[in-house]
C-alpha cells in the first residue's frame, strides 16, 4: 500500500536552501583554498603561439597561470572536449585555454584579464546552412538511434496525397542557463582527488576524472550535494571540474573554480541550431498517409554530437509511408550538448507546427486532427505502446481550456487593440530506465537508511526517492533517511533523459524489498544490534526487460494576444495535460511540468543565440541580452496530469517528467500566434519585428 507516493510533500532540504545553509559546489570549506579563473580563447580557429603570463603573475596573490605548456598531463581518449590545457590548438572562440590561480577570487580575475596570448589564426566556418558543403550523415544520432529510417514509399505516398504540407522550420542556438553555473572545488590528498562539483550525476564524472588523470575509480570522489539546475548541460563532466583538478594538482592546494555567466555560452554546450523540413501528405479528412522529417544540425570539429531531432516524427503519429533523415556538419564552434529534451524538443516544434499547417489545409480542427492520427502501435517499431494516453490528454486539455466552438479562422478575433488566438500541440518523450545500485540499512531502533548516488538538481528527486523508500519499507517517512549525491555511495546514472526517478526508485524498491525479506528471515524477525544491510543492482533486471515502445505524453493549450499596432506578444494563459505514469510528488512534479512548459514559451518567444559570423561567437552572452521568460511572461500557466497505470515500466510505475513539459510547448505558442494573426513564423523565436509588417490592417 502506498501512503507516501502520490502525496504532496515540500522538499526535504527546502529549509536549508531558503536559509542559505545548503552548500553548493564552491561553498564547501577547504583549508588553504585558492581560486581559479578560466581564460577564454579570443580567436575562432588556430593555434596559440605564445602565452606571456608575466603581467598576470605580477598581480599580488596570483600563484600560477596554467596552460598547455606546463599544465599536468591528461590521458587522451575519454572525451576531446575535456582534454583541456594539453595542446596549443584552438577549436572555437571562447574555448578555455588557461587558468589563473590566485589567493583571492579578485586576484585570479584580474590576472586572467592580463594574460597575454598570441595566436596563428585560420579561416573558420561557424554558420549552419542547408547547403553547407560539409554536411554528412552520422553513423548514429543520440543516444544511439539510426540516422535515417524509411518505411513504405514516402515519395510515391506524398505525391499521391490529396493534401500536402511542405514546410521548413529553423531554430537558433539555445543556451542552458542554470542559476548555479558549472562550478567545482577540487583538492588532492595523497594521490587521491576529492571534488565538490555541480553536475547531474557524479558517478559518470568520477569515471571521467579517473580516466583523464589515469587513476583507479576509487581514488576519485565526487560530491554533489546540491545543484542549482542543469537542464542537461551538467549531464557529464565539464570544463570546470577538469580545470580545477589540474590547477589543484599544479599548485598543491585546493582550488575553487566557477564559470562566469558569459562562459556558459559555449564551453558547457548548447542546443544546436536546426533546419528541419517536414512534409505531410493526407486525405481531405486529415488522415496522414505520408510523413517525412529531414533534420540538419551542427557539431564541433572535436566531438560528434548528433541531435536526434527527427526521431520524434518516427513514433508520434500514424502514416503508412514514412522517412526520417539526419544530417550534420562539423563547424568551428563549441560542441553542442544536451538541453532539456534534446531532439524531441526541436523536432516536436517542427512536426507539431506542420500538424497545425495540415489542420488548416484540411479544414480539420487541430485537436481532432491529432486524435484522427493517433496510433496504438508504434509506427517505427511495429509494436504496441506500453500505454499511450495522448488522446485523453488532448480531450482533457480541450475541456479544461474551453476549446469547443473555437473559430478556426486566423486573424479575426479582436479585443480592443489586441488580436487574440489559441493554439494546441501534442508531445511524447521516451520512458526509460538505467541500471543503478542501492543499499538499504535497518537499525534496531526501527529506523532505516537508503543510499544511492542519485542527484537532485533542484527537481525534488531527493524527496521523491524518500517517499518511494518509505512506501517500499512500509514505514512512515520520519523513520527513513535518504542519502544521495556522493560517488562514494552505490553508483547510479545521471539525472537526465527523464530517467532519474524511474532508474533510482527501481533500485531503491528492490533494496527495500530485499531488506524486508532479510528482517523477516532473521532470528525472531527482528533487526540485530549491528543492523542489517542489503545491497542490490538492477543491471540484470533492466537488461532482461523486453524492449518495447514506452512513452509519456502531453497536450498543450495556449492563448496569446498580439498588439495590432506594435506586434507586442503576450501569453494570456497556457495549460498542459500530461500522462506520465505515476506521479510520486504532486508538488515538485507540478514545478517540473510548469518549468518545462515555461522553457518552451521562452524558446518560442525569447531565446536566441545570435552569432556574429566574423568572430564565430554569440554576441548576446549574458542574461541582459539573451532573453529568457520571466514570471511576468507566464502569468497563468497550469499543469494537470491523468491517473495512468502502466505495469510494463518499472516497479514505481513512473515514466519520468523532467522533459515532457517542454516538448510541444513552443509549437503550441507559435500555433496560437498563427491563429491570432494569420502569420506563420517558421524561424524561432517569434519576435514582434517578424510580425509587424504582416499584421492584419488595424
Ligand atoms: Mo536532460 S537534457 O536529459 O538532462
């Protein structure tokens, strides 16, 4: 029986966080600590020919200027983006090529300003276009999908379709901006490395550091107690942890190193720009017969990161003739990385926009169009979905929003000087789980401790796992302690891919079940004085799970108003309805859904990395110029979820909720903009200057 799961609970560490007692990576005490400040390359492509540290070393308190000439050596081969301070080559503007270490943060910063660096430069290519000569087909796209798929005969099916949509959508670079930047405190002692680091999973960071520094895993410990957001960008070891560890080894003292806000725009990754062509062929009733999604994105010269943007179209809607392709080009840019729903998010913007265009072309209501193209069988894998409640999400959302009797005519509703319109979109996100280990310990006083190296990046994971553990132990929550966020705990995967709760709770439930068995079978059915501990791994069980299409679903409804004179865009209201298996903690789940939806609104209306081709770098690299939705932009935003039971997932029955909120969000906004104005914006973001000249006459 479940008494904790499904019940709203505030974060266990909430008081610590709001009182400032919770410690983040660079706040942990360290004796004799020093400060590192990273130095970015000022050219786009070339080689460092000379570094003159003298002006920096002349600043009182500066201890060293680490660079490729004398930094400790790393073992190559782990990940080229982490092979830092080893070579004179510069691969992109902003690459971190030196670290100034000083007694104070101020001295390190001043030193970094004064380091003199000369370069030989080479011509660069930094702009993604659909005709770039370097476009190629990668062997696979993240996280291991085939780049291209084909079923039926798309060309013939599309040519034969009575209604056709053929549209190309463009999305710019998007930059992860967690409140806490990527940051590390690193120290060496007796050949062992201890870091406090901000990341989404310290077990993989531990492995990366061990390989880079040529150490056994046990010689590296990564503590990740609290994290101020990541959104994917902290899903693996990033520059600060490597730079801090190098610097600490060099100066023989602990080093704290945090990136600046500006340094987050590039070195930690970003969502690749995309160019996506979507073609839909349908009959006059809107039943899709042919679907093709061709996605183009970029990667760097040092690492192949292939965003899986067209994967969404493989499984979302029905259609006999299907094709998807991915093409990539290596540019002189920072390596793109994960950003909330990598692939699904830009892909859904394109496909859910094309669905709206199809609805208009067929004269079919866009909610009804999606219902007509629902499918119980995954068109890609040919297998039934473990559960699929997209239609229920659409119906529930339409009811709550008041969608019935919507006039489909675009650009005709006025409220004073405002044009008013509504839009809808659907979404899916894969429900997966990854192997993890956990231990559960019983003490004779009736209390329990559950240990797993899960990571709470601000989502409420710690609290959800505590709820799961208490239910699995069948005891009240006040008798259970949960310990997470330390690579010394049983290893587990990252808080990413919406897999955290599914993966971690699987291991926790098995450990707790095992512990209850042990207690039952112990003499007298009681816990001995020394306590009882059970350790489990879910690796075998997860490997044995038959593959099957498993997804969470969502539907989004948006109302916008647009000033007919100025083009000013306001989001009046938005609601999302989700089917994501069991919801463990309604309080934190709601924040996850709303946060994802808000990020999609931000993508639709605000965020845009503006590249200056001459320098191959984004000019708007701070929060004054890179606009992100704020509270005032999302006044009325609501999230609901459907009770959903799916026995074919994992013992907790959860599907994961970290990313589903963002997936269809941007398209719902742009579809509403079209309904309000009659203007279809196919290159994000929608800005008022793109609307102004084309608005209906006042
Ligand atoms: Mo998420 S982008 O998989 O951390």
